[in-house]
């Protein structure tokens, strides 16, 4: 398993649990606003963390940590992800997976093997604007398949969208809501301009106002049981 980053403690990324976050390199999307550009592009200048070293770390923190968040990049691109998660689970930790939903085949395998305790899937935009938001041509049917897999998995989950005026309009939120209709939990994430954005033109992009974000929240509440906003300030 390729690992290129480790956040040793997080109190916010795995709901209700103390966890660490492990980052895998490489992604099949090129979302222009992404701030993990070095991971997405698999920057060769950053060193990898040996898998053995990661599990030695987990062993030392087994009385402190409850779970492990596997993020990226896009973790489902790693062919040995199931084996990696099995080792984590056998070590006694719960597992959260962050994914862009482009690999329903891998998701299905992970669900069937009961390797996941929580899934966070990004929903980039309405289907007609998806490729603009993720920066590449994709199979939209796979996104739809992954949404249904997550909703019906029996595993705790959330859908989430990072939004900004350049890529989203008010009308989009009805369409995004239809995509995730009947879901348990949805998070609207306020875009955060950063110099590390994949597309440097997005480093100073405008954000939606607090009032606009609250308006979008009300729209999405028609489709999901619980809707919250992140990064509002």
C-alpha cells in the first residue's frame, strides 16, 4: 500500500472517534479547487511512508486512537486497499474511507468484506456539470452507482459537496439533492481559497456568502435527513 502522508491525530474527520488519517497518492480527478495537489499529482519529491512503519505507529497508539481515516488522493485506486484495510481492522481499529465515488467495483468489494465503518463520498456537482467540477471526463453511471451502494450499504456514511460561485448555482442544489435523495447525512462544504489549489486561478476565488450557504442548506434538507455546513466562517 502506498502511503504519502499521516496525520497522527484528528478529532473531527471521523465522527465521534479519535482517529489518525493516512493519505494515499494519486487521483483520477483533477478538481481545480483541490488543495491536496501534491497528493493528486503524486509528487515524486515527497517521501513515502513504509506500510510497516505505519502499522508500528498504530501499535504504539492503540490505547489512544479509535479509528483510521483512509483518504487521498483517491484511495480506491490502490489495488491492495482491501488487504490494507483488513490489517487495520485486525489491529482493532474502525475505518473511515474518503472517496470520490468513481470506483464502485472497489466500494462493493469493501462493503461485501465488511471492512468499512464509515464512508464519506464527494458529490461534485449535478451530473451535467460533473466533468467541469472534477476536471476530467468520467463515467457518470459509476458516480450514480456508488451513491446507491453507499446509501444501501448498511454502513454509516455522509455525502458532501465543496461549493463555490464559479462552479455552482442555486439551481444546482435541487439537482444535487435529487442525486442523493433519501440519504442520511449531507454536508455542504464552503470553498476555502488556498495557494496549494490544483488550479492556481482558484487560489483567490470568491466564496458564497453565509446567507447563500444557509439557503442551499434549506434546499438540500428536502432530500437528506440531516444537512450541515462546514467551513462557514
